[in-house]
C-alpha cells in the first residue's frame, strides 16, 4: 500500500509540474529532483503570501472578536 501511495504522489507531482511549472519556468526536461525543488519553491511562495495576509489582518480580527465579546456581555 505504501508503494502505491508513493507512486500516486509522484505521478501527481510530475503532472502538476508539467501543467503548472513548465509554462512558468519554460523547462524542457523536468527530472523528479527539479520538479520537487521547484514545486517546493512555488508552494513556499504561495504559503508566504497567505501567512503575510493573515499577519496583516489578524489585529482587525482580534478587535472584532473583542467587540463581539463586550457586546454580548454588556449588550
């Protein structure tokens, strides 16, 4: 079962690389190490965008939560 899971993940990564990474980076021959490295870089960039957005908005969410708390207690 474990080998099958590995094969499916590898196939998914390779398919993703050829559909998503190849057009972005114009790579003629992708080998699994290239795919993995570039995929991780791409995912890291996307994750960083999400984390930065969350960090920039969390003070607003905190203020809204505090407001709701006091509205329920004193409302």
